[in-house]
């Protein structure tokens, strides 16, 4: 009985073999890769939500600008929204950063007559593609 206890103690002192360590590292690598796919997808979804919010916020700031300035068309340059005017605060908070989407592309303003659309180029950074986020395509939540 004494010899079996000595063998168990001796085995415990030796530690893990190289093969055992490699198996553990491989399993951890696989689990990490699976976890990163979920995180990456979540980050992209969050960016799209932030772009929708940005597009909607800029649209509201343009509307407020037009009402305040008694204009029938939106400004030609979005930077007027972030510039305080006399006694008035800026129409859009956040400074110059508010004019950029989550992918660091400038928001674009398309004007047709008296109608306007605020657009984010989306993840691909190119306007006119399927992943554009447009103020005229954002669904309003039902209250």
C-alpha cells in the first residue's frame, strides 16, 4: 500500500506532459475563436445601431436648424450644425465627431427639392451600396 502512495505522490510532482499542455492550449484556442466570432458580430450590430441613431439625430438637428433659421431647405454644409451661432447653442452636440459615423466616414446629406436624406456609408465605407444607413429607411419604433 505504501508503494502505491509513493507512486501517486511522484506522479503528482512530475506535472503535465507536453501533449497534455498542447491539448489544453488547442481547446482554449478553439473556444477563444468561437467567442471572438460572437463578440465581432455584436460589435458590428452596435455600430449599425449607433449609425442609425446618428443619422436620425442629424436629421432632427437639420429640421431644428431649418425651423430656427426660417429656411425652406437644409444647409449645404453639415458643419453649420455644430457651430454655435451668436446666443444660440449648436444644433448638434458632439463637435466635429458628431458628423462622422462609427466607421469614421462623414455622414452625407442628399437634398432633393425640399426633401433631404442623411446617409451613413455603412461598414463598407462606400455610398450607394446595400449596407448604407439612410434616414428615409430607418423604421420608427412603435410606441
